């Protein structure tokens, strides 16, 4: 039985739903549930009853097409109904989920929402700029790489507290981008997005 998403589950559980007409003339609500602790499994429900479970990326056959679902490190990256003609429709986040709460914030406070989105981009770009020199230094510290290309010393030497702050802010920014379905190959370079 599909249970509502509770506040303490918002970072570990997502549910997306869609109501579709059925061959018998009625309709049914289909739901896809994912939990981060389940090693990327997706569960399909029909009117609250579990139908099946599959490892992601998953494709569930339903009346009117198939539901494709996948997730990256920071959240769900795809949950779409794909019709036989190729048209796609994203499933709606269920009440209580982080995606639902974030969409509600956008509806109620659009300017605040845009500010949060812009701040997330700035944080991710700053982390990317600061991570490249440190990554090169780490890479060139490997003896085989150093022997072939030499070593690189990063000009950036951040104190530990600032590195930890930037890392925590980067995680929050990545989650923000994931729940609002925003993705850019450069800005979101550290996130994993796969597609069918």
C-alpha cells in the first residue's frame, strides 16, 4: 500500500503520479515511488496498490505507453509517461514530496524562487571553479601521471571550514537543481543524469 510522504522522508523518498484512462472505460492513478536507501529501485503502484518493482533506469508498461524513471545522486532525473507516438508527459510530484513543496514555493513566491535558483547556480559555478585546480593537483600527485605530465600545485588554498561550507552549500544547490528539474551540462557537472 502506498503511504503518504511524511516530512522526515522528503530527502529520502519521492512519489510521482499520473491519472490515466483504462481500457475498461474508467481511470486509474499510477504512482512511481523511489527511495534513496533502496539502491535505486523504483516501485510502481496502481490506485495505491503495489504492482511491481524494478532497478533504475526502469520502464513500466501502463495503458497509454510506458513510464520511464531514473535517478541520479541528488534525486529523480526522469519520471515521464512516453506514449507510443513518442510524446512525453512528466508525472506530477505527490503532495508532501520535496518536489511538490518546491513547486508550491514557486507558485506562492515566484521572486524568492528565482533568487534561490540563481543562488544555486552561483554556488555550483564557484564550487566548479574551485574544484578544478584542486582536482588537477590531486590527479598530478599520482606517480604515473606526475612522471608523464609533471605536478600541478593549486593556487587555491582554502581553509578547512570554508571548504566544508562550500561542500555543504554545493550539495544543497545540487538538490535544489534536481527538485526543480533544472540541468546544465557545465553547471551540474557533478550530478549524474542518464537518459533512455
